[in-house]
C-alpha cells in the first residue's frame, strides 16, 4: 500500500507538507478538473434533434455563450492490499452534482484478472471509458450521442481478463443495473443490461501502437425517457437494444517520443438493433423494430510541441420505420445526419489545455455552424490515462 | 485440406501462447534497469524494456503491448519517485498481475535504494513539473547503480530462491567489475571538477554530484516547461558575466535550444546518452558512463 504524502497547493493557500507520519499520510489522491466553454451555436441547442433517433435528455450540443462545463472531482487510492477505490463526482454548471464513477476493484487476484464493482463507464468501445477531460474534441461523436447518451455508465459488476499472450488480448464482461440511457427503468429486477467485449493491441516498431476491439451491449428498457419533438416533453421506449461496437485506435510518434510530434487516429462503428415499443409524448405506442448505425473517424496531429490540430467526420444511418413515425423524433425525414469538425488546441502542460473547435453540424436537415472555445485544466494529483 | 488448416490454426494459436522459457520474467521500465537486470540475472531472466533512450520517460503511453508484458512479469524494475507516474499506475491496474503491485516483492523501485537529491520542502505545480520525492533521474550517477545492484540482487534471490546462489555469484562479480570501472572513470574525469555547464532539463544533478560539475543554468525556465526565447536570452546574458564550458542535453531531447545557445556563446552543445542506447557508445551499462565521461572530457580537450 502506497502511503503517498500528497500535496495540494491552491493558488493562494500555503502549501502544507504531509509527512509519512501523521494521519494525512493515507489521504487519497485528489484531483479536480475544471472546464468551461464559450460557444456560438447557430441553432438553439434546446431544440436540438437528430431525425430518426430518440436522444437521451442528458445530451446537448452545449450551452450558448459562456458555460461552465463539467467540474470533475476525483478521489482515488489503494484501500488495502487487495482493493483499489476510485470516485468521481461530476458537478455541472446547473448546480447538479452526480456520482459519475464510484467503484472498487481488485488488485491482487493475479492471473490477469480484475473485478470491478460499483458505478463505472462501461468498457465497450474505445471512447466510452475515456473521461471527458481527455477527449480530443469538445463533444462526443454523433454515434455516441445517439446510441450511448454520450457515454454509458451504470451500476454493476465488471470482470476483465488479460490473456497471457504477447499480443495484448483482453476479454471483459459486465452485468449492469440498466438504469441509464440506452437502458432505462432497471429492467429485469435491476439487471437490465449486460456487455461483453474483447480488445487486442500491439506495437509496430518503436513508433506505432494500436488497439482494436469488438464489443456488444445488450440493454432492456422500461419506459426509457428520450427527448420529444416538443423538447419540454419526453417520449418513452420499452424494449431491447442490442449494440455492436467495433473500435480502432492508432498512435504514432517518432521513435515513440511524443514530446514534439505525434498522431492519433481513431475510428468506431456502432450498430444498434432496437426491438420494442416507442411511445411519443401524448400518443399511443408504436411498434419499433429496426437497425440503425453510425460511425466516426477522427485524427489529432501534434505538429509542434503543445499544438495539435484535429479533424473528425461523423455519420449516422437511422432506421426508417416508415410513415407511422412521421411527426415524431423517429421520422428520418429522408436525411442522413453527418457532421464535420475541426479543432486546434494548445496544451501548456499535461494539466492545462485550451481548445478552439468548429463544427459544421448536419445532424438535422438544416446545417448548423457551431464554434467553441474551451479550457480544460486539472489540479491536484492526476490519474494516469488509459491508452 | 481441412485438417491442414486446423493444424495451422492450432500452431498459430500456440505461437501466441509462447511459454516462458526463462525462470524470471522481468519488466524493466527504463533501459538502464533492463541493462542492470541483464548483468545480474544473466540467462535466468527474460527481460522486456518498456522504453528506449530516445523517449522522454515522463511521456510514455500505457499502451497495450506494455500491459500484456507486465501481465506476465514476475518482477517489475523501475525508477519510482513518480518518474513513471504518468503511465505505470495504469499499467499496474490493467495488468491483472498481483505479483508486481506496489509493495510486493515483484515491484522493485530503484529510487528507494539510494539517497535522493533535490527533495523539495514544498511542492506546487506553479514551479513546473517537480517531483515531491526528489529528483528521480538517479541513473546518471553510476555509484547509484552499484547500490541498486546490491538491492536488486537481493530481490532476485527473494523472488527466485531456486537460483539464489547464481544471483549471488553474478552480483558479487558485477560488484567487483563495477567498482573497478568506477575507479577508472573517476580517475579519468578528474579534470571535470568545478567545470560549469548549462543543462537543458534538470536531469543531471546526480551526475554533477558525482563528477563535481557545477550547474550554470537550465534551458527550461521551469522543469518540464520548454525553453522560451525570453528565458534563453536572459540565460545568454547571465553567461556573458559568468561563462560556462558547455551546454548538455539528453539523447531523447531536441537539440535546437542547446544548439542555439551554443551558437550564441561559442561553448559546445554536448549530447549525453542519459540511458543505455542513447548514443552508439552507450551500448551497455559500462558503455553508458564511459561514453558520458568521454563526451564531457572531449569538450575540455578541444
């Protein structure tokens, strides 16, 4: 067990030294992520829809003007020789505090096995597990917005096993409560979702490394809420969603030294089969059974130390349920939602970043121009990032 | 045809599960520890080195290949002192390997074995990228290697008792050769006593402590902050009044700032290996320090 004397020096406070002796020695690591945006959105974000998709009430292109993004408070530490604990609270600009992650996981099972319990981001895909302050763009890809409510987290258990192979091979499975979008209503007596995933990865020489994965998320919903055509109302869905995700990420840096130049490329393809009943607000239930899909491709290139440029393309292919859905959010309007984004960011240190991003958003039938200026900074300890 | 395919598939699968041929699987975080473990464990260990001397050890990704290697390791040999804090904790978490977790015998941290220099009284990120446990770049002083070698030998004996006498013999042999080499380098490097040198990053305090060099300035205005035009101009002015003999940078660093200062002041820019493999001469642990001393002496002999 590490006894870390952790120091947290805030701007004007006198830094205090926690020595190895003293009750502070076992304090967890504390980190606070501060972020905010200034956004110019052509269309009113309150009226945002993606034709053909039932969106989680929690997703939005952002707030117009100045907005406090998510402040994320993280506490983490070894608990005892066998357990590690991790907690993040997300505090948003509307003074809502939510428990984003709160889990314990094993450290000493050995044989490549790790078991996690509590609330966590599902290990499916690539982006789903990445905390928002590590994203290369201000927002999530359209496919994540549509199928996972930006990022799917739930309460439950996860087991992961790293195979004893030279080629990194990891299998994982989760049993989850089913309370958050795309699940909903804690179906099946609070066991409303499960997942299975596999990731492989390796290096190519000193300069390249990659990871690829295939994931499956099965969720049941009971009266799951989504935004209606009138954004003050909610539609409901009861039924099953089965999501398949294929993900791939490639990173390059000359001789593996990412200090001056590096490139990250990632792409994910999501395919969702829905089977159930969709009840638009104030109307009767409609049978809804079909497959929709979406994908994105993005690259971020650091061309000189601290400066990066990023490009992203999003596309969604909604299921067309026919004339029964005209007038509801599931009416595709014959439109294929796409979006193109470009960003440039400046990373002063590992702990502070400024970003300028432009989206040409064709989610809806009328294109929207969105410009964002964002800061993402963190103080305190800083948990190591995943690949 | 179907049977051939089946056999080929099985063979292909079998190659993925390469059995551990050595007695000890070692995951070395940096090349110097890989080289040291090689000296001390000989043919008993299968050693994987996670980084090379052309990579900044502060900026490594916790990538899949490192996870799979750490998963099978019996022993992880790293510097510690938060040098690997950006990636090693994530590898430990994702590896599912209990043997190499912190505090276990399979987790060896070299910095815990030596006297740390530049331990700060207080820390703040306003001061740049400073390490609360002291300057972690302990490998630049070969005397530290000798101390770490003794502790690493003991650790190898602990986790692989079947080969304990082999490790003891190897350790004793290495110790003799190392002491002889140390004496030789110290003799050769006598002219470097009191010599002033500018450094790119504050990574050389242990080297300077060993050879009696004096730090005349840093290209980075604060640790981890890249050299800025303003700071370099200030440094040039200071050196005009109190000159130095050379500006030193590590093999993994960009030489542009050092070259600029060199051109402005007339003193040579010297690339030092920093770790095994950093320069052609630093091909093993002995070469690392011989090449370092040679390159420093070359400046004086110009």
